[in-house]
C-alpha cells in the first residue's frame, strides 16, 4: 500500500512523496482491521504500543490507513453487489426473452386455430344438409369417449410412460401446450420471486413459475424432491421402487399423501411415476405424473379416508446459470377431484391461484430461503440456526395438520358428541404420539399425562379479509384466549405438574412478541410469545408465572391473492430446547373467493374503535370488499390438550366449551372488522354507528318506556350515540324483526348476535320462525296479535334455536312494538332475559 513519507523512512510521511508499507506492516494492519475496523484514537495508540512493527508509524497514518481500508471494503462490497445484480438481470432478461418467444408462439398458434375455426364454421354451414356430416360428428364423439386400453407397467412400459411424461412436461414448461396467463398481483422484476402464471381453460388446475436461485442444479433437484420439507400440506412421500434407465436417469414409483386443509374435506393421495434425467444441453429435469389404468406392474389400491387425485405431467426444469446458480421452471398440474368436497369448498380445489400460492410459489420460496442462508450464514433468534428454526416451523405445521385430519393410522379415535356436532373431539393415546411429546417432570419420572385430546371445528366467515382477522387474533390474544387454559397447556411442558381448575384465574398481564426468524419474502415467520403474569392455579394467583408459546404466522400480507392465513402455536418451556415437546393448536383461514385486497397494512386493529364505525362503515374492509376481495372464507380451529386418561370426559367437556367460546369471540371480532354494507344493503339492514342506527336505538328505548312504564337502559344515558352503545352492550339479547308476513331480523345487539351465533352481515338471512321450535312458534302465533293491538307481550321462559341449530334456554322474553316519530309501527323488538346455551 502506498503512503506519503515524511523522513524517507518506510511507513512515514514526507512532503508529497509516497512509499509502500512493508508486507509485514500490511499483514499486521489487516489482522488488526478484522478485529476492529474502526478503532478509536486511544485504541490506535494502543495498537502501536502492542505491535512493535508499527512503532515507526504515526497515529495519524494509522487513522488514514483504516479510513482507506474501510473505503476499499465498501467499494468491494458494492462492486460485488452490482455484479450479482447484473448477473441476476442478465439471467432475468434471458428468462423474459424466452417467455416472449413462448408468447409469440402462443399468439401464432391462436391465430392459426382461429383461422381453422372460421374455416370449419364456413364448411359446417355449407354442409348442414349433408347427411354424412351428422355421422362424422357422431363418430368424432365416439372417438372422444373411447376408453384407452390399460398401459403396460413393466420396466419397458414405465420407460415409455416416463419419456412421454417428459415431452408433455417440457411442452408446458417452455412450449404452448397450456395457455398461461400472469397471476394477478405478480409483477416480474429483479426483486420478485419469479414469473408466476396460472392456466386458462385447461383441465384441472395448473400453475407455472420461472425464477432464479443461487444454488447448483443438483442441489435444487435434491431439495425439490424432498417435498415434505417445503410443502406443508404434504404428509408423506414414500419411494416404493427405483429403476435406473439406460440414459443415466432414474424412474421412481411414489405414493404421496396430502393433508386436507380443513375438517370439512377428505385428504388426497397420489400414485406417481417420477422421472429424473439430464437433457442434451445439460439441463436437469424432474417430471412426475399419476399412474392410472396400468397393468403388468406395481399398483396402489385405494386407501381409506383418502380421495385419489391425479397429477398430470408436472415437474422441474433446472438449467445451470452463468456465474453460478440455476434457472428453474416449475409446472404443477393436478386434478384434485373437487366433486368429493362440499360445494362451498370447491373453489379451493378448482383454483389455479390457490395451487400457485400453496405449492408452486412455496417451492421457489424454499429455494430462495436456503440460497440466502448459504450465502449469508448466520445465527438467528435465541441462538438457533435457520435450519433448526425451519425444523420447528415444520413441526408446528405438521402437528396442526395431524390434529385437523385426525388419521386413524396415527392413533386418533373420535369421541361421541354432546348432542351437537359443531365441535369434534378426537383422542390419541398411542405410544408414538406420547413419545413425541417426551413429557417428564424435574425429578425424572414420566408425566402422568397419557393421552392427547383434540377439539376442532370449522366455520364460514363472510366479508372479513383473512389477513386482517389473523393479525387481530395474533396481536390481541386476550380478546379470545382464556389464560387458565394457556396455563394448563403450558404446565404440560414445564418441570412440574399442574391440574386444570376449570374457571379463569386472573387475566393476561401483557403479551410480548419475540421474533425468531422469517422467510425471504416475509411470507412466514416464527416467534415466541411471552404471556406475562399468568396464574396456573388459584394458589398461584399472588405469584403469577410467565407462559411461553412458540408461534408460526403466515399469510399476513393483505395484498396477496388467494393466500391461506395461519396462526399456529404451542406452549414451550423457557429452556426452548430443539426437541421441545409440541402440542400445536391454532387457526387456519382459507379464502374461498380470490380477489385483490385493498386495505392498508398499517391499519389499526382496535376492536372498540372498530365497533364504533361511522356512516362510511369500516373503511379498510369496505375498500377490501369494493376491490373484489374474497367475500367468503372458511376458518378451521384445532386445539390439543394432554391429559390423564381418567379425566377424559372432564377435559373433553372443557375443550368443547373452550372452542365454542373461541368461535363466539371470532364471530364478534369478525363482525367488528367486516364492512357495514351501508351502500346497496342499506334498505335491508341499518349499519351500526350510523345516524339511522342511533335513531332506531332511541325508538326502541322510547317504545319500551311507553308500553312497559320503565326504562330499558340505566338512567343517565343521553344522546343517540350513547344510547346505541349502551344498547349494544346490554347483557340481555335484544333483536328487532320486520313487520312482514315472514318476519326477518334487521338488528341485534352483541348479546343477541352471540345468542343467535351469527353476525350483522348474515342476520338478515334469518327469519323469526327459524329460531323457535314447534311449541315456540305456536306461542308466538298466539301472542303476535296481542303485540300488535296492546303493543307488548310477556312470554314465558322456554327454548329457542341459534342459527347453527344449538338450543338456547331463556328465563323469560319480552316483545314490544317499536314506534317511529309519527307513532307508526316500525318493527317488533324482542328481549330474551338470562339466556344460555343448553
């Protein structure tokens, strides 16, 4: 290194003359630089004293050397970054040029097909009177419905199927066999995950992705073949047979199982052929397809509790990239047999966007995540390396999927219900499940818990963006969780015993979120939740303890299309060992109608303020609905508890009630976060918080005072807004219905919505007669004329039904006519006193 020299000696300064540091001095300075790149003045003087070889260098020269060294390091890093960006842009430009060529071929093909179609139409018009035309059409139809003979599944036959699969896959990956359209919301660029496209007009559902990853092709193929490591919905992939081919490739016969995403649908399985080979240009190809209608070879009979789905030619084309890394093309093409699920869930199995989000993009994210970890190895939260945290995420996701599906081959069995089928209870006492928990006390003796119970349910949500609802559940746990249940669950993995005490003991002190790790695109992140001040029993109320939860969050991006939102957590011990026992519980919200969410990601999620919405309604959710966001979604809830076998009935009852209370809380939160429908639905329902709602609340209270002679609300309530708020939070269920031949509900306070187990959005679809049994309907028919003539009626206690069919008992009920300003009947109001679920 050249420096100016003062007295002619090396390493010293003189009028504009330069000399070089000796190699020994440069080596010493470099060693010191790596220890401390920016030493202070005191530290520089100390360096000169400690290193004799630098004794003839002045402190000012040391300062200048370190400044120059830091500048060179910054320039080197910037040059390296620019080179990486340039390589990435070059590769992306190559991808875009290939995509442009493919699109031009597709346009040419469409033009040709359009010309053929016109010619065929003209010929058909001229030949309408030709009797041979009909026979030709019929023969064509017969050819289309002709069943193909069974395929040969001998080694030679499998090779023929493999080569055919390879050709079909390549025609989808780089050709025009499928008409691909850009996936909504995905824009290609140097910082994007890749070029994502979905199919248009082809059988089944299909998605395609092109991207760049900083891994070698063989490593990419190895990772993608290990599907359970990156595809959370994949339960297992079993390789049943491997056949080498003459060209150096391999044929594998696979049996794959996929979890069902919700309790309302069965799981899927596949019987597959996978072919791995190297093309003439050095590209590595891994392609797959289902084996069906074969003979003279291995087969896989149907498996109980699974629906056999079909994978059409799919796979991965992996090409080495100049300068390192790989260019990858991914094609996923499946027929998921949507006929086997309820109609409301069929969009999940008929949407190429859902397939792209869950499978195709998940593969790219995994590759990018591992590539980043390889290029920037580091230790993340709580001293864990990324691979260890990925393993914890996988355990959480897999445990939750196991609970939702409850496969009998893993030891799960169903308990009888309590007269209602809204919550399903499963029990697992298999040794494998308990060994996975590894429960023990500090004294070394095994835990007395010898079984695991799961309570699960699914519910339909409307007009609530999944990402917004999930973020509220994550950030406001005290709005839905019971601290005593958290304490009971946490005690299972702690060093001492704890028994369930039934009711809530105290409450949450505070919730602290400790981030651990996240994926490259922040699609998924892992964190530890510290719940401070939780009493584990009444005796501990004066000395509450902290409870720790390991939590996995995904689908929090409100702008993503068709994204499943998940919040999965499990109590852990403060030591947080890698093999910590995990009993995952949580929520999964799956949009049924895909659209672009338009709400702000920084929106404040305060439940109280959400309830006090103005005339425009809940702005974020209104914007979301106006932009064509998903108007329906299905939420799946599953909670697991370890318990002693003799307490099974007690724990099952507790779990049922807990899940039902969570469902009620979620409905309440969803109501607060949903749009008010103040536009086109204004004639059907008065939106909460508007002047019309305040007027209705005033009419309800005034009419009650006129007919009953007493106040409905406590004295001191003044102003329309205050009356509405007090009425909304009234402890008794208050609801209004229209004056029609078939009365329908138009308004209900919070207690009324809880009693009916519905929301303001769905309230208008509920008729008055649906909530009463036969005896109640007869009583109502008898009393209704009295209500219209006298203005009110008092009804004896009885049983009514919620919108979900659950029986609700009430001590007594009051009905009165609500008069408007002109003293004309506006509606009928009912108040159910001291109600409870039976």
